[in-house]
C-alpha cells in the first residue's frame, strides 16, 4: 500500500541521514546493507530500481541513491492515489445525486448504473 511504502521510505531516509551525519559513508555503500533494504521492497519496485541502476551505470549506487529514487517513486504514487481518490469521490457524489433525482421522479434509470 502507498502508506506502508511511505513509512518505509521515511524510515530509510532517516537512516541515510543519520549515517551521513555521523560519517558512516562506508555503511551507505555496503552491498550487504543495500541487499537488506532491497529485500524489504515489493518485487515491482525492486525491478524498477534495477532499471534505474542500469541507467546510472557506470556509477556505483548506494543507499543515498536508492533513498532519493524511492522518494520520487512514493511521491508519484501519492499523487496518483490522490487523483484516484478525488475521482472516486466525484463519481460517488454524482451517483448519489442521480439516485436522489431518480427516486424523486420515480425513475429507475440510475439503478442500472449502480449494478
């Protein structure tokens, strides 16, 4: 879900910021740490990250790169989810309005839309 992904990204961001602040650059670049984080991501996101890594070659990616990329991914998901929810509210309101109008005039046309 978008909210659990947001929570994960926020946690990763705090970890990256802490490691940078205390001078643990080697931990940011450690392959084991990257593998550990990647193991917690959904397969679809891991696949998109693999594509991003290929785009960044020959640069060796680290947790800072993943953190930055994941933040963008989550923002895109949040924007898309927000649009979807707005559209859902609009459709629900419209159907509710049409149902009220139909019952007011004894018209069952909206019933077919709602089934």
